């Protein structure tokens, strides 16, 4: 199955979000960039990518980098430490800033949980196969289970049809709901087991 997060789709989504966030109507934005409003529509509906010159003009109008618009970075910062951190880790501005605030506030409890979840995810990817005996995707970590769940709930009808096709639309819907519930149950169970491991690892020494 092709990835849903293609360059064209990332560009269209981010362009539309930033245009609205900056208060531009389609007509106003088209005029500011020097393109037609129908072209803006093509971009936002994932039907076309701009050439380098127009991409540069769009980035200037929206005050972001071209790399952000096409998904090569997740930060809107143009320079400085935040851009370096986001480019290196792939985190968004919001995620990186949240971690920075935890450090500034010396909230070591939350930082400990964050590190626990990522250490658990690293072990999950290093040591576990992601299919059970029935060929279903599974994960041993909280974040891994969430990745699987989010991936499936964001699928389109056509993408679901590639996974589940009994020839009966009602049966397909029932199986789809059961599959998503199975993945959600996996998240819940992993949270329970992860919390117990975290509790044991952080018990005060007697």
C-alpha cells in the first residue's frame, strides 16, 4: 500500500493550514503569491506541486521554510536552536517546546515517563516481531500500539478494502470495527503492563 503521507499531500495540508492561520482567503493568498486562485485550489487539494520559484514565493508569504512546506522538516522555525533540535529529532515545534518546558520546570517525573515510553518503544522495535500467529499486527510497547491504532483509524475506505474484503459490505464494516477495537484493546493492555514495569523500576529503595 502506498504511504498516505506523500510530498504532495503534506504540501497541500500544510499550505491550507498556514494560509488559514495567517488569515488569507484563497483569493488574497493567490494575489499575494502571484498565482491564480484555481492554482491554490489545486495545491490544497493535493492535485499539483509548485515549481521551485513559486514554492519559494509561497514560503516567503507564509514566513516558513520551503522544507517545512514539503515535509522535509517538522518545524516552522527558520533558524536557531529550535530549528536544529527539530531538524535533528524530527519533532514538531510544539513537541520540542513541550520537552524544553519540562526541563526548564525541572519536571523530572514527566521526563522520566517520556524516557520510559521511548526506551520501551526502542526495545519493541529491536526485539519483537510485529505479527502474531494469526498474522495480526501487534506491539509490546504503548507507543508502538498507538502507532498501529492511529495508522488504521486514519485509513480511507479504499485502503480498508485492501485489508478486509469479504464481498459483503456489512461484514466488512463489522470486521473493520473489530480490528480497530482489537488494536485499541492492545493499547489499553500495554498501558497497564507498562505502568506496572515503570512502578517497579521507580520504587524507592528501602
